[in-house]
């Protein structure tokens, strides 16, 4: 969507243009190369999970790779600034059509050392994800009738 507004799609004016991403905790372990960065967060009405076992219209696509220590492993978009990007989608019935609506949020993270010499960033932070795209899902129809057989 060029303007990134749900109202631009017929029947989708009820969708929010922004969604809060709240209470995320970002963990970074610079002293141990075997540990990568992790982030966990909550979104309204759903705890976003890697395996999408929670039945909801939301699904996490990036940067989640696997769950470990109660958080989600990420590569870290900008490790020096301790920032991460989350992209998730929801499926919406808009008039007679169904769309997959994508949201993108940037987690701006500040960091502090913890007692284990790790660095905890953005504890209980908040961010906003905005609509970043949409994908029209064509309806599933029955197959056409078989061709007549002429003898």
C-alpha cells in the first residue's frame, strides 16, 4: 500500500493503522559469542510466539528464529545501537475480500549490564508497529465442471 492506511482498502477502515508492541525485553550477551540476541514482547490480544500455536489472526515472521530462555532469538538489525525490527501480520475480512495486513515496528533499545555481566536492553519497553503492506488473498473456489465427452 502506497500510503500505508487500512482505510485505502475497501471495507478495511476498521483496521488500526498502528498497533502497540508492549512489554518487550531484549537480552544481549556480548561476553559470550555462543549466545546471540533475544527479544520477547507482547502485542494486544495475543502473546506473539515463534511457532504460532496461539490461535489468533497474528503471526510472527521476523526476526523470530527459535525460542530460547523464554525469549525469541534474533539476529539484531543494528547490534551497536541495540535495535530490532518486528514484522507480523493479521488476516482481515474487508467487505467481500480477505487481506493479509503486515505491520512493522522498530524497537529502540537502551542497554544496562546485569549481575551476570550480560546486557539487558529495553526491559518493559514499548513501541508502535505501523501498517507496512497488504496482500490480497483470492477466494478459494470449487474446480470447474469436467469437460463434456463427445462420442
